[in-house]
């Protein structure tokens, strides 16, 4: 008996070790990051020069330094914080409402294949409609204000998240299903122990898309009529012909987007660390 | 080696035990599917056999001969069109939870550690988990994977994952184990290791095993009896008793008796090809 144990045991250890080793890509990655930074600095210097020399009209391309000055002035006068808070706040509230609703609706729709089949055409119809087009009607219903802003945001980011949740809740692994059946799993057990956890990579891919859509929704809602938010700043600066001010608002929106995206990705990695095909899922 | 003709109603498996000890009794089971174009396809024509307590029985045959269909009907996961496979003296199919299942893919839950994966049957069957921890260690030892309890499946190789799947299938101490080409996706060396382990697991646990494979040597190595099947229509053509001494070793496969059984099955599976090759 012992003679047959050894070859098996020998195969166990190296396998585990091999899989735990970190990739040795760090140095190459660092070099790439350096190149990216250099390229960014180079482009900024080029823009500065091009604008100074008026190769390009300053209405189109303000000097990066004037954008920086606008940003500096905006922060030192304290006018940005209110708008950033408003934009981030409504984005998160709208996104949160949509995410919770999408998960619940997705869970309910997927309860039976029949229900999903009956409702799916509606989802497709709404998904094909550019949700931005609904914004004027929502404003007509709810007036200008936070309420309509949040509803617009939620509407815009709801469908991509719903579709991903539905996709995730589908049973993709036939043998897993048969395993559960062989143990006599109930529908609820199948949902709780297999479909729900298995859907998480898809749900998170949906959230990552959703947060981007939510920010788009926020800016549109702010364009259409709002008292505060970075979209409002953008419109005000446009009215004042202040091009550096508009670029400053764009930079702030970009930073907000990056931070929101980073936070979502971070949570995703913590929760669905076990999924090794995250990038494939996101499509 | 003893063989028997399974068809013809009364005749049951070779040299089998009285019916009281039979874990499974298949009487004239058949399965007919409706194909895509509306026609009827006989996946399996009337088959009779029995599986005795503690026995290791393999189903061997070409693809499309209904091996998996027969296995699933035996486990009650799909219903036969005619006939029945009854479990012990219950007069009906084996009930979910009374058997274990191993597939070609490990079908582990990647979000659970190995230990938690082994607890899956307990979760579904709502079993008492107080002694489960010791059982996990015991089974991981049995499948030769000590110390992987807190690892996640994607940290393990394919062969190790399949060992975990085997351990999981035994967690709830099932009376019967159904294995559907469990080593089909593994490389030859890993497969040999797992064949050795499987033999040991079978003798240690004493569980009755029904095993689907299309590897003839694997079937001969592991089995007490082999149901040889043929395709179009799928049917059991012969039941072969493998009376090689146990425990068998990898070397046993080169013995004359082993080869004789292997060749016999090969002839049954594709008579034309074997003869043609021999003639050339």
C-alpha cells in the first residue's frame, strides 16, 4: 500500500507551489508605467507649446497651465467642492438604487425560465432605446431637481446591470447542476448555493459598466437642468466663454470617473477573487 | 473470465449473487429520445443487469452507445422510457442524496475552499456538521490530498481537483457512487495515479461503484464486472467478469489474463477493425 502512496504524494506538492508563484513581470510593468508617464508629460508640454504659439486656437485648446490655474482658483475659492459633492452624491444614489433594483429584478426574473422568456423582449426593447432620450420626460414628470436627476441616472445605468445579473444567474455548468440534482437540491438551494455565488463575477462586471453609465447620466441630468454638479459648472463656463474653466470641469469629471471605477474594481477583486476569468466576463 | 449474454429477459448478470444483495436491478430499461428533426432515436434498447453490494461495475463502449444515459437512468436522474432500474428492495429508483456522483469535470465551486466544497452535500442534505470536520480530513487523506483543505480549487491541478471531487462524492457516506468518465480529461500519468487511488478508495470505503469509461484498460483494471455496450442502437452486448486478483498493480496490466480480457472487449467493440489490422 505504501508503495502506491508515494508517487501520488510526490505530485501534490510541486503543483501547489507552481501555482502560488507570482509572475516575474514586475520590472517590465514598471518600465511600461514609466513610459506612459513620460508620454503624458510630453503631450502636456506639446499642448502647452501649441497653444502658446497659437498653432491651435485657444478656444479649442487652452494651455494646460491655464487649466491648472482654473482648477487652482476653483479649489481655493471653494466653489468646486459643492459641485463635486453633488455629482458624486447623485451618481452614487442613482447607481445604488439601480444596482439594488437590478439585482432584485434579475433574481425574480430568473426564478423561472418561462418568466425570463416572457419578459426578456421588454428588456431588449428598453435596452435598445437610448435611455438619455427618456430624460426630458422624466424632467417633465418630476421637475428640475435632485429627484429627477437621481431617476435619470438610475434609468440609464439600470439595464446594463440587469442584463449582466440575468446572464450571471443562468446555469452555465451542466455538471454542477446535475451534482445539485443528485443531492436532491431544491430550487432555493440551487439559487443560494450555486446560481447566486456563480453570478457574482457577472454582477460585478455589470456594476463596473453601471458606474460609468451612472456618471454619464449625472452629467446629462445636470446639462438638462440642475442647480449644482460638475455638468452645471461645464455649462456655466461655456456661457462665460471660459475654455480653461470647461477643461477644468472635464478634468474633475475624469478624476471622479477614475476614482469610482477604481473603487468598484477594488471591491470586485476582493469579493470575486476566485474568478480567474474576470476580464473575459466584462465584455 | 466469465461472460454472459445479457439480453433475453430472465438471464441476468454473470454469476450474480441472489437478488437480495443487488444494489441495482435494471429490468428491460430503454431510452428513446426525440431528436431535433422530430424523429425518435433509441439511445438505449432494453437492457438487463444487476449491480451487487460493494461491486465495481464499469460501462464500456463507443461514444453514443448510451453509457451515460444508462448511468443517469441508474441514478434516477433521468427516467427510462420503458423498464426500470430499482434500488435494493425499494422497488423504485435510488433517491437523490443516497448516492454520490463524479463527472468528467470536477464541478467544484470555485468560491469555496476545498474543505467547504466537501461540505456541499451536507449543505444540500442539511446534515449535521458536528463530525464533518474529521470526515473532511479523513477523506482528503483517502484521496491523497492532505493539507489542501483551506486552498481554493483554482490553486490545484486538474488531477487534484478531481481527487477533491471524489472526496466530495463520498462525504455523505453514500451507498452507491456513479462516476461518468471521471478521468477522461486527465493526462495519461495522472490517470494511472488516479486509477490506483480509485482502487484503494473502493476497497477502503466499500462503496458500490458504477463507472463509465471508454478506456478499456482502465475498465479492466478497476472493475469486478464490465458491461460492454455497442452503439446504434445502444445496448449491452456482453457482461464480463474480471476475476483478476486484488489489489491490482500497474504491472498487472501486462499479464496474459489482463490482456486476454482487454482483447476480448476490443473484439466486441470493433470486430471489423481488429480483424483487418491483424490481417495486414
